[in-house]
């Protein structure tokens, strides 16, 4: 399961959770290709197909097609899981530059 979480405004991280809710092992995914940490806002995650997950934040749009695990990608709505890539690496698809800096992504739709 991939989860985007923010400690506060401008300090967001990406986590992988393995296991069930009660005993999940949490791994912070720094250096996976999506900007994290101080100066970043939380990202929205979407898994449109097995083995594929998109992440969007104020820095840009990113895509992971890592090996599929029995995981889920979650946006801000935990009740909407779907199979996804494992998030080990993301490729940048678009950089937003200064136009969207400091603006929180509130949604993401991916069309085939």
C-alpha cells in the first residue's frame, strides 16, 4: 500500500505499508523519484491499472510501473484501494515549475 502523508504544511512524505492495518511495516520512500520532505506538499496517488501508479504534487506528475505486489494505492480516501506498483521508483512525466509551487494537488484523473 502506498500512502502520502504530511507532517505539516510543506513537509510531505511517501510511505509503503506492508501487512495488514494492525501490524503494517512502514517504509518511508525517499529518493524514489518523487520529491519528498521539507518544501513539498502531499501528493495525490492514483492506480488506474495493476502495476501502475501515478503521483501528483506541486512539483509535477510522476509514474511508477514497478513490480506489482498485493498492495493498494491510496489517495486521501483510504476506502478506495486498488492494485498498484510498489513505488520503488517513479519517472517524472511533467514538471510544473513555479506556476503551481505551493498549491496542493486536490485530485488526479488518468484516462487510458
